[in-house]
């Protein structure tokens, strides 16, 4: 476990080290604004499969991409004015947006969840890794999300390649997940962003799953 440094040079060095681990099909636990994340490069299928194995996560549950800039999303997903308004209001922040993929995957996944985290360590790691890291919460499936690096280490520490300790996650709860590919727009998971704030931004009511 390595502590996130206070100085710029140290932060750059650790972010670069994390990126090297990721490029070698490694798994990195790192802090985000919501909870601690378990990340891998989405371009490396073996690393993504390791995430599923470490978490005990069902194969049908997709992994969100954390990105360093919302401007990059249009290269992977179909976006519209609702996306633009929501991204402008809530990013960087604790809202995950599920969007239709421009190029559906061979495994049948036609949508992609994306988010820009509001955490300096997360953003530096993601930027060093090329702008996108596939990330899920750093805990075993069905268990409480990790708010600290120690929480994550106790859950999955023996199965990852690097843990970055950046202190307690400031929000402490998972992001709200909003599916923009459905009609009506659907909240897939309640989280840090209240639904009424989302509705006020898009000017419409949203459907809610039972959660």
C-alpha cells in the first residue's frame, strides 16, 4: 500500500507507476470521490476478467469506465442534449451515466456506464493511464463498499497489484447511476446525487427501479 503524496512531483510519479501496473494487465485500487475503486484498463480483457474473479462479480454486470474528461465520451457513446446538461452540472462528480455504445460489443453489451470522478488522485491516475480506467467498487460482490484503503485491503488486498491510500473517500457512498438509453430515463441505482436534482436538470421525470 502506497500513500498518495502531497507534492506534485510525488503525485506524478505514483500516478505513472499506477499506469505502468495497469498497462501490464495489473489491478489497482485507488481513491475516488465516492468510494475506493478497483481498476483495470478496458482494452485488456485478461485484466477485466481478473476484476470479475477478484470481486466474485456476475459476468452480466458491466463495469463502468471512469474517464478524465467528459469530452472523450462521444468517441464511444451516443450523446444528446440531456447528457450535455447532466455532465455540465454534475461532472466531475458522483453521477454515472449509462449511454448507448456506438459500437456494441461482441458479448452483447450495447450500453456503457461512464463517469468523471471529482478526486485529484483518481484523475491523475486515469490521465496517466490514457484517460480511461474500467473501475468498480473495491470490495467483494454483495459486501459494503470500501471508504478507505484499509477497507479495500481487508476485502481484496491479496488479489491486487497496487493499493493507493488517499485517505477516506470524501462522499462515502456510491454514485447515482442513470440510464439515458431508456425511455423514460431510468435510475438504476440510488446514490450520492438526489433524483430530484437530476429531474430539474433534464426537465422531466425519471423512472426508478425497485432498490
